């Protein structure tokens, strides 16, 4: 049931995704602030399919040369492509403190035992500025294979970006910067090079009192 | 926006793209 209703291709499903800041309060307490978060969902057949977005509407927001979004989509499989619109929660006081930890955690599951590679490209005006590549091995748990990228440190570029964004006095200014800031995550089977999931992330600042929000879309070519 | 960049608002995107969920 999760196919078409959550971030799931034929062979890999995203269970959880978060980018966060941990601030130690005292030796026993750590304050965790979630900038963005996709929680566990358990869709059923009665849930509606995700809305679709024509991938051509966003090609220019991501790398367009060799290995870019267009080429990746042409290679397929088409049901592995998603767009996530995040409303990031920036309602937090940031100070420079070396005891702070900026991290990203994500979890995936599969019926297959494999080794996955996750490439995360941060893009400005559609051009890649930094890339992180991570390799993850499966753990067999409760009848399926689980992949955990646990507390991966956020890179210096991203930490500086968040700090600069926070210094802007108005939300509309932050959104204007975020309009040209995107992230492309591609999860691949390391050995077969098959695309398992391709997730295009775009951002606005949350105005909600309930923290980070998101919408997930299927990407397709009409 | 620099020349050639089409604003997101000018693109064909679902209405929900501009509506922050209130959950």
C-alpha cells in the first residue's frame, strides 16, 4: 500500500527523515530541535495516492548536466521519484557553541539485502555546491532489511547557511533565499547502480506553531 | 531572481504546494 502513498520505490521505502540541532542543557538533558522531519507513516489501500508534480516543472532547480535529474528520470524506474516540500522550523535561537550538534538521520527498509549509497547534493540556483555520499549496510530486523543513516553530521556549508538564513529579519526574505536553494538525494544500489529512490527537496520557512511541516509529491512526466 | 530563473509561483504546481499543513 505504501507505493504511490509514501516515499517508496519498488525496492526501497523511506521510513523516517530528520535534520536537527541538539543543544546540551545540562549533563543529563539534550534539547533536540527538528528543522525538518518526515515521520513514520503506515498508509493503507484506502488512503489516497500522493499528488503528482510534472518533473519538467523543477528540472532547472537541480543539476541539469550529465547525471542530472532529467537523465536520472529517463533511466528510471519512474516510481522512485519524489518531491518533498518542507516548511522548515527555524523558530530557535542559534548561538555559536561547539557543544551543539547539527545532524541528519534517516531510515529505509527493503525486502532485499543490499548495500545502498546515498548521495545528497545541495544546490544553489540549480547548481551543485556540496555533495555528501554515504554507504549503508542492511540489518535484518523483524523480517525485513533496515538501513539507518544515524546522526550524520551536517556539513559546514549547511550550518553556515542556516545561521545566515536566521539572521534575515523577515520570513519573506528567508523564503526568497530558499526559493533558489534545493537538495537532491539519490539512493542507489551500490552494486547494480540501480536508482532506488530519488528525492527532490524544496523549502519554505514554517509559520506554524506546530513545528516543521511537509507535503510529499510523486514526480512524473505527463 | 537572475535572468532566466522562473519564479516557483509562475510554475504549474498543485495548490497544496503553497499551503502549509496545519497539523
